[in-house]
C-alpha cells in the first residue's frame, strides 16, 4: 500500500493519486478525496483526478459536490458518455429532473444504437415520470429488472407514494 508517510511538500502528484486510489478501493472515500484534492491543487485540471473526486463524493451521497467535479471533468472531456451519465444521475438525485432528462436525451442522441445499463433506464424513467411523460417512463422501467423495481421506486428521489410504486411495478410486470 502506498499510504506510508509523506510530507505534503515532498509528495508527488503521482504518489498522491496512487494513495487516493488505494483509499478509494478500500472504500475510504473521505481519505481518497483528501489525496485527490491535494493533486488538484498541485496539478489543476486533471481529468482522471476530477472524475475520481466526483465518484467518491457520489459514493458518499454528496451529489452537489459530485456534480461540481463532474462538471469540471465534462469541461475537460466533452461528450464523454460516462461523465454525462453521472451528471444526469447527480441532477436526478438533486431533484433537478429536467436537467437530468436533457442529459439522458443527449446520451440517447450520442449513442443512438447503444443498449444502456439498467440504472440508466431507471434514472431516465424517474426524470420522465416527474416531467409528466409517464408512458415513456414506463417504457424505461420495463428495461429494469422487475424483482428490483419496487424497492428502487420506493427509495427513488422522485417521492412516489406506496400506491404509485405498486401501480408502476404491477403494470410493468403485466407488460413483460
């Protein structure tokens, strides 16, 4: 493990990245962020560092901080599908559903023929539902595993009632 003692003055960016990454793999996201942020101070505008800081904040459910770093990463690498997806997820978790939906549409445009992850369809469904596009939302929810759908709807950022969760999951099951 790289996490042996270094004074801040002698630690190189590469060493700090490696220490941060070790902490990230150990799921100690706060310590990972500390090391990554030191890298960002020394070497501003590093795409890899900004993406990893954002990832760690996202894992800590600090979506506003994650959003900030994903926006920096997006400015360094435009049209990167992974970054755009994570921006959309952050906006969805922050209840900015229209911004999230616009980014999901952008991904659909950039990858017209692609098959996306289950979570992509779940989050896109949330954004569609809150924007009044319930039929389109159901079409996206159909692409999410039925056995997980009710729990995901119950814990979603869109604030569905229990009745709505039952309705949606039963309707999706009926359509499958």
